[in-house]
C-alpha cells in the first residue's frame, strides 16, 4: 500500500532530502519547506521506499498537494 506525504500548508519547497529509490524510516525528514521565513521539515509517518517525488526545489505547494509517495 502506497503512502502519500502531503503538504500541510502553502509553502515553498526549500530542499529535497530524498529521491526515487531511497529507503525512508518513520520520522525521517523527506523535504524542507519554507513558509513565513520559517523552515519546516516534512516527516514520513511510515517507513518505505520512495517511488515518486512530485515536487522540485523552488516549487510552491498548496495545502494537500502530494509531495512524496512511498511504497
């Protein structure tokens, strides 16, 4: 079952910390977002393998947008 990691707010993608094929552990940061001059790490709730990274550094995401998918 795939897990979708979604943006919790409107923010800029500051840094990608994973790419397709990477193994992710629960609680690991996968992306650093920036909103209102604050850096916000986005954490994986579950472990898995990254199948898709749906954003690039510099992108603006909306609340609910899929950022990363894990299998």
